C-alpha cells in the first residue's frame, strides 16, 4: 500500500511448491490476493520435487491458466537458467520467463554490472534477466536483486 501511495507499480509473487497440490496452492493464492497490482503476477518455480517432470509442467501450466482465468492476465514464470534448460526448454511457449543467471560477483562495481547473458537451450529470449543477487542501491542497506527487462510490462 505504501508503494502504491508513492506511485510505484506493484505485483504479486507465488513460490510454487511442486509436491503440493496446484489447486490448493491456487486457492490460497486467490484467497490472499483479491487485488494483484499493476504488474503481471509471477510464479516462482525452483524445485522439481518428487514428481515426474511431465507432471510438474502440467501443474505449473494449470496454475498459470487459473491466474489467467481469475485475473485476466498472463503470469510470468521465474526460474534459474539451469532449471529452465533442464525442465522447461521447448515447453510452456505461451508464457514469458524471468530467468535468474547471476554472476555471483559480490564486490563493487562488478556486482552491479550484467555479466554473461542467459543462454536458453530453445533460444527463447527471457522477458526479464536477473543478473545479480548482490547489487547495491543507494538507500537500501542489504544486497539487492538487479534485473534487465526486454520490454515494458506495465
């Protein structure tokens, strides 16, 4: 609410848990997010869990479709480059991806500079590239994730 008062665009983020029922996860998401802000919602998937990859893809897809149906907007899927290449490359084509490929550099000024761009095996260009998890921003006294976006999403 404070960000919105300052005219900062806001959005919601869901950490997807593959070993939990996708429908129950969505029901919880929906119950706690009657308003989702101005930015597309994000589904964060970083673990395969104890399920087959085909089931994981189906669950993430069903969750994404429920977001579209209930909020009338396509979500963005967030994951690391390695996870994308192992499990999503060539699949989920209708969705944009936010890919984490961080350099691991922790010293200034290199920690604030993009290093190696994401390489996705299906040659898809990510909508967002998270290039640092150790960035420095004036006024914030902790490491900051830094990202580059391909096009405006608001």
